[in-house]
């Protein structure tokens, strides 16, 4: 029995790591898309996990909800925070905090959730 535990534990850790990498890639693509639509630059092309929680999905299954943070620049000489929430592999929300104290928020629509496409409201020029 103890030998089985030593086999299952590394497999579970590997599965979690692999799922985290895949989910991070989905989040990064959605954030890049949101930044491009908002006409801002994603800095360092990086994001990191702020929180990791269990949550129930649409079908009632328990999934991981990941809260990511990233930085972007609207003028090239500033760093603004941005946040993204993914539940399972579905993008729920992306926030881009603007210098004026305004926040652009993108929500994944149910039709676009499969493609992880985020539509931001158009920004005034």
C-alpha cells in the first residue's frame, strides 16, 4: 500500500503541474488578446498566480479557480496592474486598471468560452 502511494503522489503532482502550464498558456493568450484590443502593451509577457482556490463549475464539478496578476503599459513609461480569473480552463474575467482610476473589464461570453476569446469594450480615442 505504501508503495502505491509513492507512485500515485508523483503522478498527481505531474498532472497538476501539466494542467497549470496549459491553463497559464490559455490565460496568457487571453491577456495578450485583451491588451491588444485595449491598445496597451503587456509587459515582460509574464503573469503569476495570486490565488488558487476550489470552486464549482457550471455542471457542479469541483474545479480549480486561478487568480492571475500581470502588468501592462498604456503609454510606454508606466506599469499598470492587470488581473485575470480562470476557472478550470475557462477565462472568466480580465481587468486592466487604467491610470485615470478606471478599470476595463472583459468577461468571457458563453459562446466564446470554448475559444477563450475576450471582447473588450472599444476605448475612446
